[in-house]
């Protein structure tokens, strides 16, 4: 074997597109105040925990068998939860929104195809595209992090993507998408020769402010619209790993082609069904977190920080000449937030009132406010 071939392969023999890459991962540190990965700070009640344990106990005697490959009961419950006349055939689920997104790129992306989004946006999107061997193209947003629809049109018309990924609320900025943009981009992507799908990522959809519509309301109008959700945030079930989406039945059938066999365990299905049965109680804290978010936005503005208006359970704020120094200063005081987004900005997840008070005290100490 020639030296050139040896150098091209190297060790370990990663494929070329992965050489030099590092695994994704927000810091997981054992500190008193953890406000960095947008988790719901309120865990399930003792009653719900008891029902979860009971559901798991009931299926333990059948764990020698494969789970329901089509997760029939879970799809029924998800359709009922989302409403808007959705049927189980319009629902899909996987191990977290991450696997949902990867399956979308596996089904509708691939070699010779392009995926588009607009920065700043979720940092995992280009990795989904990379893993699915799909060309990644990223446009830009307005200064207030809203979507520039004219710019979006131009990027889509130039690249004719098979997939467009748009989070609403946007991560990491918390910015909601104008409903007009959803319809406009769906029409633009429904090209007769090179059709594409529009994915509206509503991982934080339950936290949106009053009057901010969900893209789910537009599903009946557009065959190429996909709306994704998760149980990790509002449902306080990050440890369950259950993401899901709603779309036209033919798009769901396409995803069934690329899914791994029995990809949702029996335990995951059982726990998710119990959580959906307790949706009113699990979601009862959402209003409380919204109020805490709005209060945090107001407080940060009062203290002279720049703040992005948020429809999520986190707030992006700045601007800092050296944001890492601020991040480290907070960590030194036992408060972990996220160093993400455009240069100079930081993101704080919304926690309990006590956690937010600790964050505010630490921030003022670090910045001399």
C-alpha cells in the first residue's frame, strides 16, 4: 500500500468527512445551579412517578419480546395531544428530536442533495446533514434574529434544497417564526421538478407567548410541511428520549423506510404514554416558566444587557467582549449556563425562582453590575 493511501486512511479509519470532527456535547458538570441545556427544572410528581413505575413493572414480563414496531398506542396519544384533527398515520416518533431530524435527512437528504437553515440556529443541524451525507448551506438572519424572508427566498431559489430546517422558537435565540413565512416557504419548496420539505422544529413550542401560533395549524394546507416536537422540555421528560413529528402520511411512510427495526423500546413507549396521560399536570408548570422567562428578559434589560425576545424556556443575552470570562465567572460561583450563539452572547435556561435569583446575583458579581 502506498504512503499516499496510508495517509488518506489514517487511524482510526474514519470516513473523510469526519476527520478532525469532535463529538457534540454541552458541558455536564456537577454544580449547584444547572441552567445550560434548557431542561425543565420541575420533575414529575410522586403520583406520576408511581404511575411510571407501575407501567414499567407491567411490561417487564414481556421484555423478551420485541416492542410494537409501529408504536400504535403512542401514536394515538400523540395525535390526540396535538389535536387539529391529526390522525395517528400523520405521527412519527423516535429517540429524541435528534433521531427524528437524522431520519428526516436520511429520507429526504443524501448525496447530491442540500439542506438549508439560517444562522444563528441549532448547532446540531449541520451535524445531521453531515451524518446523512447531505450538503449543508446556511444563510443569515436579521439583526434581531428574525428570518429575512427575502433572503430566505433567494437562498432557496439558488440552492433548491430538499430540506429546510427552521426552529420556532429558534435555538439559541428564542425567536418565533412569522406564520406567513411557513406558508411562503412551503409554496416555494413545492417545486414541480425539485420538491423539498420544510421542517419547523418546535422543540420549545409549548413555551411560546400567547398569540404566537404553531405551525401545526398549517399542516392541512401544505403537503411538504413537517412539524417536530419533543417531550424533553415542556413535559420534563428529557431522560425518556422521545421526539416526534406530525406530517402528511406519505412523508411518514418515507421515514419508516430509514428507521432502524424496533427503534422505540417498549419501556420508552410505556413511559411516554403515561406522560401523555398526565399531560395537564406535567404542563402545569409551563405558565410559571413563561412568567419567569419574561421576568428574566425584563431584569436583564433593566441591568443594561442586550436581550433577545424569547418564546422559549431560555434567554440569549449579551453583549460581552469576552463571553468565556463571564461564563467561567458564573461557573466559579456554581452557576452553569451555555456559551453558545453569536460571538459575545450567552444563553441561560429558565429554572426555578431560587435558581434564577442565584444566576442574577452571580451575574452581577461577575460583571460588576
